[in-house]
C-alpha cells in the first residue's frame, strides 16, 4: 500500500521526530511511504482567521501536490480535518470542487488509517510507564476519530493508561486563539495541566502537535516532571 505523508507545518518545523516515527511505523506495517516535497501549509490558520481568498491559494497547492496519492495520512487530526473541509470551501467551483473532494476522500489521521484501513489493532509497541491521553478537539469533535487512539494505546505492552479528568475540555491552544486570547488560553491550559497532574501520570500522550506544544510548554514552565509524547512516538517504540 502506497501512502503519501502529509507531515503538517508544526511537525515539519518543530517536531521532526513525530514525522520520523510516523514514517517508520507505517513502514513496519507494510506501507510504502512517500513525502511530496511540494507540500505547504494546509491553509487552516489563515482560513480560520478570515483570510479565505488568500488561504485558497495554499489549498490549491496542496490539492495539486496530493492529486496522485493513493492514501494521504497525517499525524494530526486537526490538519487531516482541514483536508476534509476543502470540498465545502470550494463548493460550486467548477474547477476545484471535485478535485477537493478527491483529496478529502482519501485523507486519514494516522491512528484512523491504522485501525480502519490497515485493520490493525496492535502494532507490537512496547512502552513502560503510566500515561494519560489528551483527546484534541478537532480530532474528536470535528474529524470524529475517538476510539482508534485508545484501541492502539491499550495494546501497547507495558503502558498503563489512566483516563484524563475533563478529557473533553479544550487545552486552550485553538491555533490563533492562543495568540489572540492569550489570557483565556492560559487559564484553559492551566486547568488541563492540573487534570494531567491529578492522574499521577509519568507521560501525557496526544495526537495533535499544536495541543502537545501548548500543554508541554505549560508543564515545562511549571517545572513538572511529566514528559509529553505524540502517539506516533509511543506506537513506534519496541
């Protein structure tokens, strides 16, 4: 199976190990992974800020970049969901609407692809310690991916999972929200960090780089010993 990796901006620039782990994990599961080098931002930050016309140029670039992909896989529920939004954004456009739908139909978040397409529930990972999982808003509420991450994590040898109190609550990142509404965002991430601390977990695991950067930054500033990992890094451990 040939998979085109949609790495996302945050992974490409700040969390390269997540991209590496994603590639290695998919290869272990028998996939041929390709990385289209012409990929850029999916357009989500500017689109959510109201710059619709400008965002469409980046979206068109991504549609062209992944036009020949068999499957598109991303280690981000948020960015994968943005591809799913393309058909609505280009609705009525005789040139781009169908092409946008083609992209949306073959795009999957990493754990969704592993469980629903590859039909794998246990990737053979081993990771010792007590962890809790942060379910990001876009991935669960908008993309609708809820059970695949937990199914895979529950089959990681040596990992003990504790449910995160208030797991349905936003961490306060929300893309540009954390910049425009910094004071509110700070209170939200403080609440999230308190809930993580309540679990007495050694590790916090998540599936979206933005959320993890936000929470990890607060944990670090508070001097807490909790380590933060993307789910791809955990599933890639042996």
